[in-house]
């Protein structure tokens, strides 16, 4: 909900392009946070992008 509020305020205050940049920054920050905490399976993401099925 906080993410939606931030994006809404940025969109209203600035432009659509600024909102997209903030959304990308939020996404990158979330991915880095999950990677550092060990909750992100990078090899699983790479395999999914390549179209390989997960064994789990």
C-alpha cells in the first residue's frame, strides 16, 4: 500500500515518466534486498527467463 501511495504522489506531483523511474527504483531495491537477505534464487529466475521448468 505504501508503494502505491508513493507512486500516486509522484505521478500527481511530477509526470508519468518520473513515476516509471521511481517504480523501477523500487523494484531494483526490492530485488537487491531479497538477494542480500538470501530470499532470492537467482538461478531460478535465470532458468525461468530461459524457459526451463523448475524441479520444485
